[in-house]
């Protein structure tokens, strides 16, 4: 069955960097767009970044454009989110998703705080 396992989160100071990973299984990863979302306490889930099946095109939420980079390794069935210049407002649980599969993993917690 479909599985998405996020990792790489942690506590980082403002201005720092983290790289998140999402390991996929149970479907042909290279055929699907992949998305990173985040959800902060008391807030709606927010789409952060998207990447096409080949990785040739990406898109970002305005709030992270220029700071975050989504990329993928289809040989490893893994999508990544490189996060630089982190701000306190980036604090959230980060989750990946692969429509049309209605599956959400547990996500990985990112906390940006001094």
C-alpha cells in the first residue's frame, strides 16, 4: 500500500537550514507530482511546494519562495525540501502528499526558535 515517511525535522535557530525527506513506497513514484504541505497549531494545512513527476518544474507558496527548494530523486523514490533562511513562522509539521492517493504520513516537526 501507499506509504509516505517524512524525516529531517528538528529545532533550528532563525536563519538556519534544514533538509526534509519524504520516502515513498507502494506506487510508481516517478509517475506522480509530489507536494509538501505544512500545518501549524491552530492553522489550516498550507501547500508549501510542488514538483512535477520528472522534477523539471516546481512551484512554491509566496511565503517560502526564494528560501525553500523542492527536488526529487526518482531512483530513490524520495522527495526533498531544502529550507534555508528559516523564520519562526515556518514552525509547523511538514507533510508530503502524492495525489490522487489519499494518504498522509505523520509528518516531521520543524521548530524555528532561538
